[in-house]
C-alpha cells in the first residue's frame, strides 16, 4: 500500500540502553536465525550472510546444533539442535517454522504450549503429538519419532542437519471441477496428486499473470480493457519425480498462428456484412478460460506444479493417507481455522470474521503482557539510523523478537519514517498530522489516542521558536530537528535549507544546505541539527553562532508522555469500544479512505489482552476499507484499536515464519512492533 505521509546526552543513553537490551537477551542458542527459502529472495544478501556469520551455539547437554538444513540435497536456512537422552538415544529438534513450511506439516489446534499435534499424510482424528521446547525467539519440535516413522535418514555435518526422505513418485495428477457451495458461489476446483510415498511439499504465491489483450477487429474501435482482475501464479513444489506422461500432459503448447492479418479482417467484414442499425458486426468470441494447471516440470528431483488461479480464489492444501495424496482445493475461503497456544501468554489464532454478508480472513496473535517474560518494543530496519527498510521477518530476527507486526508509515522512495517512534523513553521519530498512535509501558498498560508532539526551542533571552518535526521524513515549511538517532549525517530533504549545528546546547555553525540530496552534514554526537525550511529560513538571523539554546517538549494528550514506548500510524479506529474513525481529520487522502486493502491492526480487549491482527482479502473480493476494519476489530472484542500500515506491508511474524502470507509477497517495511521473551 502507498504510504502517506532530546538532547544529545539523552540520545547516547538511549543507544547504550539499546545495546544493553540486545546483550541482555542474547545467549548462543538465541543467535540462530531462520530464513525460509521464499524469504531470502526478498533480500538476497542480508539473511544468508547473517546466518553464515553467526556462531554455532554451545548448550549444556546438546550434542550438536546449527542453522542450516540439507533437505534431499538442497541446503536451506533453518535452526535445529540434537540432544542426548537415556540409553544413548539422540533426539532431533527442529524449529517449527522450518518444519511447517519446508515439510508441509499442518499444525492442529492445541491449548498446551508444550505439545503440538500435527497432521501430515495421516489421520486428523488421531494426530501425532510432538513435544515442544521454547528457546529464545524460536519454538523447537522434537521430530525424532516422526522422522523414524516416516523413514527419514538424519545425520549432521557441522552446523548442517542433513535430512533424506524416501524417494517419491508422483503417479497421477487429476483436476476435477467442484460444484459451487451455497456459501461460496464462486466456481471452485480440486486437484488430486497421487504419490507412492509421503513427501515434503511447499506452496508459494507468485506474481500476477499479465493478460495479453486481443486487438479489436475494427481499427476504428479501441481495444476494450478487461474489467476482470488478472490471475495470480501459485506453485506447488513436491520432493518427488512426476511420471513423464504427466509432464507431457501439462507441457504448454505454442500458440497457433493467426489465420489472417488482423488489419485485413475488419475490411473483409465490412464488405461481407454492411453495417446497418439492424445488422451490427458480430462480437468477437469470448476468450477461453485460462487453464488452472499451467505446467508440470521436474527440476533437481523436485516436481513443480504451476497454477494460474483466478482473482478471489486461492489454494488450500491438505494431505491424506491410503492412498497418499496431496489435495489442492481452489477456494474463495482457503484460510484454515487455527487456535494454538504457542507459548505461555502467546496464542496464535486465525479464522473468518463475518461482517454482514462478507467474510474476512483474520490471522492474529493474542498476547498477555502481564505474563512473566513477555515485553513489547518498537523495532526498525536499519541498525545505523532511521533511513532504511527490510522485510519484517529480517528485522524481527535481527532484534531476536519472538513475534511481531509491521508498524507505522514511511516514504518508500527515501525509506524515511512518517510517524512516531519512541523507545525506552527516547523519541526516535516524532508524530505527524495528529494521527493515531499506541503507547505502552513494560507493565502491560496501553494508551491509544491521536498524538501531537510540541517541541520548543528557547534561547537565553527567552526567545521561543516552535520545532515542528523531529527526525521525520515528512517535509514542510518550518523548523525541524535531527538527532544522532537519525544517523551519523543529515542530507537536506529540500532545496536551500539553512542548517544550524547545536553542540552542548549552543549553536556552533550555520551552514547552507544547498540542493536537495547533495551534501551530507554530520550530526554531532553531543547535540543535534536544526533545519530551517522555506519561510523559517529568516529565523537564522535570530540564532547567530554562539547562541545558547534549550529544548522543551510536551505531548498532546499529556498522557502519552507517561509511556516509554510509542508507535504512530493511523487512523485511530476504536476508543472505549466506540468506532472513532476520522481519517480526514488525520489528513489521509480520499483515495486511502475508500481503498479496500489488506490491513494490519493492534488493539486491546476488556481483559487487557493485546491483539496484533492481519486481515486479508474478503472471500471472493478485496480487503476491508477503514470503516470495515474498525467494525471487524470492534466485533472481535477490541476496546481500543489502531490501524497500522497495510497492503503489501502487512506482515505477522512468529518464531521465524510469516503467518498471514507467503514471505515473497511481503514488502520491505521501515518499522514494527516486536514481542520479546525474556530468558529464564
């Protein structure tokens, strides 16, 4: 979705606390990071490099551990460890994000965080239950018995867990059309994939498939543009070899050559069929529907099935045994309901929420902030300042967050924040446009409202000047302030700024900013920069070199000042159980207000539970608009709720995985809200 728009000593203290936070939460096993293969494509450099540089953990009682998995000869990132048990037995533990997404295992509902029932080519009524181990930012499953029953061979090679599964053959692929259900009138289809052995599989959402428009037969008539949204590519990948006949059956055929040049046909029609009011030119035949299965191919001992799925539909994949089958249902409502207690005080839920006749898929995490060891902190993409974006999954892993969601708005071009970020009592970026924000403390108390920060520059002779923006990418006429939290330097965001360098509460330099983006000005570690833009440039004469200055600040409402952590976004959706959406008042555009899009949200309930939510496209249509988003959260029990950045930014993270979407479809974001588990 398009995005809309203290003192130097305090900044140094904030950075020291930031470093202490990481040191306090890190032990060797926590440093292992996880990146699924689909995630790494979003940033080809960062995650694999990060994983390769991390030390191998050394835990008491652990035989071996690492951060890579070799699955049938393909090495992918994933965390694991092995531990000795009684009688010399070695148990293997795999992080649940890797296990679920690399193997294709379905997690079933569970109210016990120490036990996870699963289904994989097996009975749902008698599921296998795996024990879990929560270590730092990941939850590990004991897969020892599962692997043995499935015929896997497991060994270790340094920090790599080598897994070999039985060779599987894909014996048949059958597509059948399912009659539409009364509750889901869109046309549906089912694909059955027959296997001789259970085998790992993955599903991934791809890019939009562009349609080739058929030119009009009449040169005087413009080619009509399709009003039907384009199909989207999905791929199903299985560790198995498809029968050659199946590959041949689904090999794309080259298009047939046109019978005649298109330019000759209209004239021919006019000669044979003179146009009269009673004898119009016959319409062109409707194009044939796009085949669902586009291609089947074998690449490196994997079979890849490419699908072209119409708008409003998505695949829902399940497995059965006897015979072993992968079942792919193309449905308008593919979300599987889920209610899993993932850790004490942290619950993963997802199901459809009805709003009138519409059904919206919502994936969310319920957090009990009063549970021992659970804390929330803002987090942002760049370790060197405020400029930068990254996939949320990468940012969460860098901070060692156990869970998280994307946060406020930012400028996608220059990657700068457009809203409030405050952590540990220090402002990283100031709010803009009196937009909605959430504030909280480490005791599990939260505050929602529309936030304004008022900073005032005061000179020794009691001259007072308003500072309109703090470390913000939102650029307007007036005075803005940039502290070391912004980064080591500031590069002008508008032409002809006047930059004042303040060190130890005294103006030490006046510099011309010149052209936008040309000259980087160092930000002093013992002070800050003031930028005077447009009409405010005249204030430079009142602030000569040597002037002693001080900064005072206050929030409106004043209650925001009591909370050490703040994230701003907007608009505010619900307050005291009442819908209070005022997107125009928060200066959002009409297009943004009316847009139907994927949405992120954060709210608190009457019991004090925090919920972070991702709401995707309604069954057969687009996502909610702002009014619908507010109604959905109110219906889910939210007492206070805030809309976060949405669209492609929406990302709900848990233990090394995105819960709500394929990682390859998630955009890079500037900041987010992380949930952390303190080590015990």
